[in-house]
């Protein structure tokens, strides 16, 4: 078994063939015999490798769970609401 070392369109006496890196072919395939420079006997391995999954943080807290909340840094001060003032200003039509 041979494995392609290149990706792309390859012209040869049998026409044009699209190869992908790592694609396998039998040792007696005409393209392998005609263009041995494009092939290797070693399997190059997977192109897409799996990564270790990171644990997923839950968005909601469980009952009784206490979470640390970051302190507010310096910045815009919070608005203070005076309960004596109306929340919405009304305008009378004249």
C-alpha cells in the first residue's frame, strides 16, 4: 500500500487524477508505478487530530452552590434611585 505525499491534480498517461495527501493506492496501480515520486510507503497519519475536550462550565448554579463573583472595579458609579422622585417624567399637553 502506498500513500500520496501531495495534494492536487496530477497529469499522467491515464489522464488527470486528483490526489489528496495521505490518500492510499495499491502498489500495482498504474499511477503509483508511473509516478513513484508522489508516493510513500509510510502512512502519514490523520490530517485531523482530535483534541482533548475541556470541561464545560455550567451556566446555572446548582441548589446550594455558592459561586465567587468578581468585585466591581473602578469605573462608572452605580445610579442611585431616590424613591421620593417619580421614575417617569410626565409632560402635560397644553
